[in-house]
């Protein structure tokens, strides 16, 4: 689970193998639905969707919070959350540095963000 940027509440997300891509998990649930599977009808119309999501969207909560503090900080100090400790997995995604250049300021040769 990660913190959803708009509400601040937890939401389900899925990493692909080797942390190459991030997916948002959504549940489609209605009372009176069934599925045709092969030659049978299965009751319970639950359907989970996994849609790709830009990891930057999940980092926005932490970046906005850090910006309000008004000081430059290393990324591993910005993305910290006691309620959602797995948030640090977002830092392992490839291309993250390139994405961060669009929404952050850097200071010095070590990447400090504001």
C-alpha cells in the first residue's frame, strides 16, 4: 500500500517483477454480475484492474510536503512515511531521476530536492 496523493489515504499498487513498472490496482464490484469462464458461469462479479501509473504521481505527496518545509533535502529523507513504510520502494524505480527533474529543484552535485 502507498499513500494516495489526493486523499492521503492508503491505496493498493503493484510493482512488476524487478521493480520495473508500477501499477494501480482498482476493484470493479457490483452485486449482480457473473463471468462466463469456459463453459460455466461463475458468480461474483469482482474484477481487479491493474493500470500503469507514473510513480511521480505517488511521490507528489512527499514532494509537496518537503516543499512546504522550504529547505533542500536528500530524496531518501523526503520519501519517509511511518504509516506506509514501503514508500521507499518508489525510490528504486528506473528513470526516477529523470522524472524528478520535471518537478524539483536540485542543489549541488548531490541531489537535494525542494
